[in-house]
């Protein structure tokens, strides 16, 4: 009879019964700690989002309004600031699409070939494997600034100066991304699944593309965010390798706005900075759900 009664109890009744079994002091302590955690999280959200909101508000205000002080309420000069931003000789929209092309192309190449390289370290055993892995670790420790002069000379000698190729192709060899995916493979790779695909007659590339890659969605999303943000914010590389104004990236064009005319047009400058950040926010919003899904799946494993 007791078991039947327990099965007939609703979820809320079970929850209430469990609460009665917990001492009052312990419940008060748990509620207090939970409240403090939620308050701290809310404060952190405000601290993170407030600068972005203030930047957007300034993008909708005129120079006179910005000089009057800080405001949390948007104004009605967004269209005026946008027209002012587009009214000069700098190719703003062309630079925007240039940055999109470079960022997404380099990130796509990095994701695929870095996962392919990391996969070779966990799925195969061959001579020199440890030596190659050691070289990758050493390359991670070398600052990129040390190779800038040699890389510039190599690009000029190969006739690729003032093109996008030097900004896209080197992303294939990303030691940091290879290390990241290697650690993910070590924690989540199922060699039995690959062996079963081989027994069924699947080729190695087919196995990798159709079986291995889909299981890497959280890792791919995480590295995609880092890769796009890093490539989008890259200023020194394009500045060193691009000379044509129509090929400039968006960060380079944003720096050109600091002229006598636009240095006083604070609303247009705020809008340009906000447009620089906006694609990164969209990328994070699109890929973060894969990260959350991966965490949820990992947390549900027994």
C-alpha cells in the first residue's frame, strides 16, 4: 500500500516531503547561499553587458548629446550617424565584407585541418609521432611577433603581397587548435566506433567526415568562436600585408576614421566601433548553444 501511495504522489508532493525532511537551518543556509550566487551572477551580467549597451546608446546619439554625459536611453540619431559614416571616401562596407571573408575562411580551414591533424595522433600509430607532437608544442611557445619579418619576406618573394592568401592559408597550420582538439579527442574519442566503421568498409576520410566530425560539435563551436574573434580583431597582419584601401579590413578602416573630421563626429565613431563588435556577438550567439549542448550531454553521462 505504501509503494502504491508513493507512485500516486505528484512531483510537487514529493518535493514538499523532501523539504520537510531537511532541517530548517540547513534550508535557510542553502537558500541564502543560492540567493548570493544569483545576485553575484546578475552583477557580473550587468558588468559585462553595460559597456556594450553604453556603446550602442552612444551610436544612436549626436556629438552634442554625447558631450553632455552618459545616458542609458537610446536617442534618434542612429540613421544620421550611419549616413555620416557612409558619406566619406573610406570603403566601410567593403572592409566589413573583407573581414568576414578572411575571418570565416581562415577559421573554416583551421577547424577542418586542425581536427584532421589531431585525429591522426589518436587514431593511428606511426614512427616520429612523438617528435611531431613535440614540435607542435614548441611552436605554441614561440610568439608570432618573432616570425613577422621572415613571414613578410616570404610573402613578398612568393608574390602574394597585397592579397588575402597570406591571411587565410597559414590558418591551416594552427598548433594551438591542434593541441585543443587533441585534448578533446583524448577525453571523448571512441576508437571502437571508428573500428566498426572500418569493418563496415568505410574509407578513412568518410569515417572522419561523417562519423568523427559530428561528435566534435562542442569543440568545433568553441574553437570557431576563438578563431573568428582572433582573425576579426587581427590588425597587425593586414596592416603589414595589405596596401590597397579597397582590401582593408574593418579594424583598419576603423583606425582611418580618426581624422580631423571624424574625430569630432563622436556618434559616427561610436557606431563604427559598435559595428566592429556586432559580428562577434552574432557569432557567439550562434555557436554558444552547441557548447551548452555539449556540456549538458557530458554532464548527463554516468
